[in-house]
């Protein structure tokens, strides 16, 4: 049995970026940095779209988002995301699905 890393599986998917029209946005970055002590999105996002900069600010890069909705569930307390499905033809393109 071989061990396959999640990153290797994710690499098999393709993502078509809708330039200038991200399907998910952080409404107020200050809420993520100041009011959200746990910043769970930075740990729970399976695609790693959320990161924390050195100054504690949460940054979202939606390229590669798997559209799973984990961030919407995790951000339930603050509801600090604008999320919608990408326009037709854009977003995640699963290789085996």
C-alpha cells in the first residue's frame, strides 16, 4: 500500500480562475484579525486558501478553492464571508468526478 498525500490528490484537480470575480471574499479583514481569536479557516480549509500574514492579518486567495463550503461553516460566529458558486465554466474542475 502506498501513502498518497492530500497535496498530490489536490494537484490532480484543475481550477479555472474567473479573473476579477472571486466567488468568495472576506467582508472585513479586521474582524478576522481582531475579533476571531482562533482563525480556524487558516487550518480547516482543505485547499489552503486562507493564510495568516506576519502581522496577524488573514488573507484569502480563492484560486484553487474546492468550493466545499468549509469556510462558511467555520465562520459561523462572525459570518464574515461573501460566498457564492462561481459562474459557469469557472472554479474547480475535478479530474475524477
